[in-house]
């Protein structure tokens, strides 16, 4: 049975954040708000939790395209290879914000991602999400619970999300109604930027 925890985005309660972080460190799965749709996430360093998310998504972990949720750009070199100045300027302009950037993976990726040539980096403009990864000390690996075939309320209303995901996750954070438009995905891993998916993030950052 999942627990529903109410956290306010304007001023996330440190005690509630610590409670969620403790669950993540134990290998738990959470559903949490971002600046776009609600996300399903776990600790990037926990192999069992990563396998659980891959099973829920029906994909092999090594082939899954999950996002790395980061609090800011300060530790990017842990996960991506060195990028040029124009690329970094795009990231600075766009983040925090509703974008996922595909970037070349570094050689020191966590073991479950060692074979990945690229990774998706996300810094959401949402205090709850950023506070969670800040306190966790490393990224959350995340996939959106957005589903084209479902009633929108089941992916935007935390109480209905709890009803649907009750037996699959440990915590659902109620951070208010979510959006139903996913992030804009931009591939910056090669010389030319490629728009993979146009979502909530404007393309005016270029």
C-alpha cells in the first residue's frame, strides 16, 4: 500500500522531504510532481529499484530511456562527458525548466547505465523535485506516468494516481494537480540540436 504525502511546492516541509528520501535510500519507488507531468522515480544507485521501474514500464533496464533528475547543473560531469560552451549556454538558459536534454554519457555513469552512450538530463522547475534530489545527494531516475490512453485525471490528480499505483509504489507525493503536457526533449549529443519531442518547453531557447 502506498502512502500519500502532501507537500507544498512553495515551501516543501523538510521533515516530509526527509521521509521520502529515506524511502528512496531503502530502494523504494515514488511518484512525485515536476514542472510537467507526475514522474515515477527511484534512487539512481539502487539496482533493485531500477529493475522494478523497468519491469513496470515493460522494458529491459539497459534499453530504457529514463531521465536523470538533477537539482542543478553543478554535478553534471558525474553523468555526462564534457560539453562545449554553446551547449552549456543552452542548458543555462533552459534550466530549471520543462526540458529533457539528451547528452553524451560519461565513463563514470552508475553501473546500471555503464553501456549507455547518451543520458537524458532533467532539472525541473519544481521545488519538491529539486529538494528531493538535493537531499538524496544524487539524481532520481525517472519516467513520466503520462499515458495517452488513460483519462487525464489519472495522471494529474494525486488521489487518483494513488488509486491506480497503490500496489506498485511506496509513496505518492501530493504536490497539487499535475500537468498533462510532458517535457520538450532535445538531443544535444551530436553537433546539431535535434528536437525529439515538442512538449511544454518553448523552443525559443535557441
